[in-house]
C-alpha cells in the first residue's frame, strides 16, 4: 500500500475553551485532490494551517510522506507547498509580477530578476492574465483577478502540494467556474496533491477526487466525490443540499 | 470567600497581565536581535525602510527642532534676564537641544509617525493573512518585516537627530539675532565653544536607542494585532503609546547612566 502524501493522526486543536479539532484522522494520497467541506467555524482553515506550521496542534501528529510535519529543514519543507489564501493575501507594496515571483526573488530558489519576471509572466498567462497586468499593484485588480494572481503565486515554484482556502468566496458564479476549472487543470497537469477548503458545492464537484466533511471537530464522512450524493449520512446530505432542517444546527 | 479577595483579585490579574506582556516583548526583542545578527539579510527591504523611516521623517524632525530651538532661546533669554545672564542663551540652547530635546522630541515625533505606520501596516498584513502568506513562501516574517524596520530606525534616528540638533540650534540663533538683539557671530562662537563632543555623542546614542524602541514597538503591536479594523486601530494606538512611554523611560535611564557622576 502506498504511503499517503498527507496524514492527520488524531489531531486536536483548541483556542481557549473552543475545541476546534477533536481527533482528526484523514489521509490524502499523492496526486489526489481532497476537498474539505463543513460549516463556518468548524476548523477547516485550522487544519491547513496546522500542516504548514502556522498553528501547532495540541495533540496528535501530521505526517507528510511519512515524516512529521514539524521536523527537519523548515525551508525545504515549505518549498514543497503552495497556498492560495481566501482573500488572495497578495502583498500590497509589490507589483503583481513581484508577488508571483516572490519565492524566485529571494532565498534558496533565487534567480536573476529578468528570469523571475519571465516565469511570473508565464504563470500569469497560465491563469488567464495578460502581461500588462504584471506591473499593476494588487489594489488595481478586481477580486477575480486577485484570486488568479494568488493562484499564479501558489504555482510559481512548481510545488508538490497545493492548498486552496475557499478559492471562490466572494466571486460571481462565472468567475467561480473559471477559478474552479483553472484549479482542476493546474492540479492535473502538475500532478500535484491538492487540499481545498470550500463551502461552494459547485467547487466541490469541479475540483474534488475525494471529499471529507468536517463537523464538530471530527471528520464526519470521507469518500470519493461521486459517492457523496448517496452517502446516507444525514449531516452530509443536509450540507450538500443546503437544507436549514436537519441534524446540523443552523445557529452555532 | 475572603472579603479582601474581590479587591486583590483585579490587582493580581493586572500585575500578571503586565508581567506576561513584559515577557512577550522581551522574547520578541530577543528574537529580533538574534535575527539581526543571522542571515539571510534583506538588503532591498532595509534600504526601502531607511528611505521611509529616515528620509521621509526629516520634515517632521526638522520642523519640531526649529520651533523647539526658537522657543528655548526665548525662554532662556527671559529666564536669564532675571539675573543678567542673557549671554548663556547660545550655550544652553545648544546643550539643551543636543543632550535632551533633540533626541527626546525627535524620538517622540518619529514614534508618532513611524511606530503608528509600522503597526498599521503589519497589523493589516496580519489580518489579511499576508504574514501567513510570507511563511508559506519560506520567508521568516521576523527577518523580512521586523529586522529591516528595526535596523533602519536604529541607524536613521541618530542621523535625523543630528540634523534636528543643527536645525534647532539654528532656530535659537534666528530668534537670538532677530528678536533678542544678540550678535550673530558671538552667538555661533558661544555655541561652538561651550558644546563638548560627549554632549553630541550622548544625544546620538540616545537617538539610536529610541529608534530601536519605536520600530520594535511598531512591529510588536502590528504582528500581534487583533482581528479587523478595531484590532489594527488598537495595535496602532498601543504602538505609539508604548513607544512614547518607553522612550521617556529609556531617556531617564540613559541620562542617569551618561551624566550622573
């Protein structure tokens, strides 16, 4: 049996009295696109941030290719990841191309400025943006364009694992469709392992190979996307059909 | 319950909170200093901050100094005239500016300008996940954000204060020759004759410490900002208040170290 690319083993995380993760067990295989769904405030982003070391689990273990995530060379570890943040998290003080080429302008992956710019422009093209966008500042772009730039930045250094935190939040349905298609295409062509967090069911269906539902601090259901509609799980059914009535309380 | 507990408990909570805050600031300071000494160094960021913190603070420091020097000359002339000591105006303006008012007022003005903007900038970066993004891009935020700002402020402040000292003395000289009827040449000669190199050096050393404090407070409060606009606003206020109080405290300590025999 092949070793999972990312493995959560009995992971707990609390913020004061708020017990967000209460024993997460989840595996993501290499080259697989895992989408994590769940209500707001259920700890989906916390899960991703624990992998990257932005937050530290109180208990349990997170393994990346069998090795504990918090051990070893931190730079080498992070160089394997790319992440698209919910709001884009583009650096306001830099132009678009400098944002995309951030990793290529400093540190171990540093390249000559011209080369880094050329790579940034190629990545911008890959996400459907023209060269003239390269010299604009993030504040001059629309929300959809900012997401695309964030996506270009996430893939600029050809990472093995890409995280997408609510990639379509705040976008119109057409732009959401464009971003979903881009994510699916890029993950497939790069052969990357992807973990996506979303509430948007159209994103789930467009992006996912596997789906996991997080509820009450635990993985409630996990399985292939095609089995999601026939899971028989009342929590998952309520969530994917957007019903107010059901076992998940509307007021949390 | 012991009747005295409700009275002592809030005091205990406040003391514990204060000690915890001192601990956090101390750890942050230690980390900043250790990152200043270890590579990688972000030269481009440092030069950019040198421009923002140093060069762009010149008008504020210059205007503060010129009016302080001018007011100081008027006050000393008025006070000195009570015992026929108007001639001490140049030397006291000079000593007062370079030892005390130049670094302290310069430090407070730059704290208002720089600590607030650094806290607001880093606080906004925190709430918009830009600092998390830096980490995922294999860049240590302490190295990339804190070190260039702290180093730039520490090195720029002595230069700013030196320029401010000169402008302040010129402010006193201008008032002296135009309003107080003092002789221009004698004023400048008195200034130079009475000023010792340690007067200037001690002021510049103070300025470097104040620069370190104000940038550190801006970075600390910015990087520990709460959520949303209110969190960033509070971080900005706390940065200016804590930087100002620490500058005044450090000024007393340094003055004691430098001048109490």
